[in-house]
């Protein structure tokens, strides 16, 4: 089972890859709905971190595959 620290490391690695190798995608990082805390439950959960990691990997994967739609749907 992954820990919060593990997920944060993976998220940081993917984010750094996007910023370094695909800076044109950086604008989508702030627009991802997963990054906006839920007002009813503002704490960061493992589920939220996994969802955010998935969003990042989907964004990067679709971009690298050359798809027209690169913004992942929540």
C-alpha cells in the first residue's frame, strides 16, 4: 500500500517532468479540479492524491501520444 509520502514523491516527479520537458503543459497544472480542495472536506486524502497522480499521468500520456484532448476529465 502506498503512503502519502510515496504519492507525494510520485506527484512531484511527474510534475517536475512536465515542467522540465513539457513546459507547454504547465498551464494545465493549476486548472486541474483535483487541486482544488473540497470545501466540505479540505483535508488531503490518499484517495485525492491518487486521483491527482492519475490526472497528471493521464495528461502526460495523452500529450505524449499526440491526442487532441489532453486535459483529463475529473
